C-alpha cells in the first residue's frame, strides 16, 4: 500500500525535526514542497531522506496540492511542519494503510494545539478535526490562500488519536507569523469582496476574547489561556483593519495581486 507524508515548508528549522521524527517509522516517502527557506529546513529534511521541491508560494491550498501530486504512494498523510503525530495516531495510521482494520478512503484527525509550550485544552484551541489522511485520488484542497479545506465526495472517517499542533513556540514566534497571516487573511477577504466595518474592527475582537476566555473556558488553561485569547482577538482586529487599508489602496493592491 505505502504511505507518502507530504509537508509544505518555509523556514521551519525549529519545528521540522520534531515532525519528521514522529512519522519516520510509518513514512515510505517524505515529500517537502518548500517556498524559499533560508534557514536549515532543507538540510534537516534531507537528513530524513525527504524529496524536496522548490515552489514559489501558491497559497496554502495550492502548495498542499502540489505536494499531493508529487507523492507516489496510494495513501497520503498531509501535515504541516509544526505538527507532531502522537504515538497512538502513529499506530492507528499503520493499521489503516496495512489493512489490519477495515478502512475508508478519507479520515479527519483530532487536533490539539500546543502554544507557548503548553497543550491548550480549552478556549476552542483543541478538539477540532481536519482531513489529513486520505488516498491520493480521494480529493484535493481548495485554492484558498488561507483556511483551505480538503474537498472530497468520499465518506469521511474520524480518528480520535491526536495530532499535536505546535502552533507557536513563544510570543516572538507568534508575532512573526501574525503579520503574514493577517495580511493573507485580509487579501483573501478582499478577493471575495468581503467588507469591513467598525463592528468588525472593534466589537468583533472583543466578542472573540469573551468567547474564547469565558464561554469556552480558556481561563482553565492558566496564563497561556489568557494570553492566547488576547492575541487572538488582536489578530481579528488587525486582519479587518488591514482589509480596510486594502480598500483604501485598492488600485495598488489589484496590481500586486495580478502580478
């Protein structure tokens, strides 16, 4: 049967070794699609025998699909460079691809976020499911720049065993990603003609903090739970303010998008 593990990367030297270590026993092939790393990402990947393909950034959906196309095995595990496969999930995947248990063609997997060194169990940061294990011909990701989703007509199974998503190593790491993600999110909204308003810039972030910290019990995660609720609400505010700026400079932005 065989399993290809497909990963997209950009300057992931702090994370990639942990990720590859977690899948080395089940991966028959490791496919890396890199969008211009300048650190030791490629060196680390080569140390695990990965096949590396250079590709200018296409957006998350486009990059993931290219990694799928480059894969040669029947089964694909599509993960990010900051995701770690738990021992329990490792065993379950092996059972599925070797047909030790009856299987479907597509599986969504339980995600648990690790932020600032702590696994967050509340606040909406854990217990979500995303499609990451599938047969190569079962579907593809849509072409969204961010928040891409796997599209399939197949029945989707559910695996409760965890992927640990090491979302942010520390606060510095958070804000490095913060600027990129808020810009990409704002551009995605602009392409879809989504508008911004005072409510979205001021009240929406406030509601997000209340929902994460109080309604979804983020306070039970201690200081990390408080911090992630604060910066997540700030993320929402900045994304919508950037969207407002894009509309103010739409002629310049339209030119950049079409280049």
